[in-house]
């Protein structure tokens, strides 16, 4: 059974103002209908009416879609490192294999398969072929895209196959893992959001929850997600999902943060899990003035010389927000990771949910 082969590590300051809500991207139409699912449409169906920009209070809770839309004509050019030489992920007798990280997948299973194959990590049949290579997923496997459970199943299987080959495949906890866990455990139970009544079910639907994922979600998926680590340090890279300093609220060491997150989920208190989800949903702490100092606060506390994260799509980190004239054009161009905050931060969410790119990158990244 795959579950017995899971190996996930130990067990597996101030926030910048959030970008105002403009329009959603690839959120199913059923979120605007009555009932928990109503008559769901295919993933990628058009979203509902345009939401008006709002100023979020300090205790903002993610009960609305919070990222603006980039029209397909807005482009972003990002410096890209050359692809590793063929066979660079092959087994090595001289120490650990090469290190790779994967940005937000959000249910885009086929795009993930293609990206892993391009890097030589899996073969044409989808099996691990990278020997002692080390692969870290930065979280957010589900929601918005069509096959989040398929993505989770793949990562679980690759974890077993990589371990058998002398390498590893591991994953971090993203805010959408917390969202899916909460939607399954607590449903429409009201939580203390800090800004009015909220429920996990409503937040999950508003942020791209897919009925097909919920229908296929099983206990072993939930157990796997609940055991994921939140922070890890590998080869001087501090790996996290979210570009936020909120991790500091959960401990002064990597082990303490990971233990606190797992214990919070184990207690199964809806308000506690909501608060954890809310903090993991914060973003843009490293982007603007003072951003490098926020990165340093994490590096000084947890170790490492550079932070690597997902969560916030690279176009938004660059301040590239699409026009609101509704014109159709060709999509945002993201070719590789974005290095910023005085070179201390590497962003890995290429914006696959908005016709961007699902990024798989070998580290270290040289600039």
C-alpha cells in the first residue's frame, strides 16, 4: 500500500497589503450556485460576476478570491537558467543526488507529468527514473485545476519509487492542503474568521474547490496531507509554501514549526485550523520595501541562505496586473523562477492556473 511508503521529512512580521480583488481565474461556475456543489460545470468554466476591489482589514480572512486576473496579452519575461544536461538527475555514488523543487500544481496533472519528464525525473510511463535525485513539492496540489487527487496520488507513488532508488520525493504543506482538509472535516461549520462569519466549505468553493476532488478524496489522502511538513532546509535553501513571515508565529525552529502545525491539525479544532489556514494564505511579505528584511528574519531564525517559495504567482510578484478592458490576447509568459528581495528569495509559482507555466527547477539557481 502506498501510504506505508510515505516519507515526509520529520513527519512530514509584518504583511504587505494584499492585492485587491479584481477578477477570478479558472474558478468553476458552481461556486455561485446554491448548495455545496449544485450543478457543477467542468473545471475551467467561467467565473461569476466581477468582484469590486476591496481594502482588506488587518485580520483579513481568505473568504474571497484575492488574486487579480492577468489577461492573456500581458507578458512577463523572467531570466531562465539553462536546463540541466541530460542525465543530470542520474544516480550518483558520491553523495546526495541533484535537488529539484516544484511550484504550485493546482490539479494540473498532465502539465506536471510533462514538466517532470522534461527534467528527466520520470520516464515516459510516469515512473521515477532519477535515481538519487531529491525532489521537493512546495504545496498546493489541488483546487482550480481538473485533477488534484491525481496529483496527490502521483506524488505519493513517486515518494515510494524515489526512496527505493536511493533518492526522495517529499512535499510541503500549502494553504490549499489546509483548505481541503478543513472543507472535508468541518464543512459548513462556522469559524471565527476575525472579519465576519466564514466556513471552510465556502472558502474552498470560492478558491477553486473541485467537486471531483472532494468525491475522490479518501482517508489516506487526508492522513498524508495532515502529516506534511511546513518548513524544511535543504542545501542552504529554506523551503516554504507561502511568501509570508507567519511561520514565525508557530515556532523558533523548523522542528517546532512542523510539530506545531501537525499538533494543530491533530486537535481538530475548526477555529485553530482556520487560523492556520488564514496565516498560510498571507502573501507578498518579501515583495516590496522591507521585503529582504522579512526574508532575513526567516533565514536568521530557521537557517539557510535563500528562501524558496510558491503560493504567489510570479506575474503578481512583478506587479503585472491585467487590464480590465476584457480584450482577449495571448497569456502571461513565465519561463522560469523569479529571484528577488536582494537575491534572497526564489519564487516558484509560474501561474499554471492562468495559462502560465508549471515550474520544476534544479537548485542551486545561479544569478
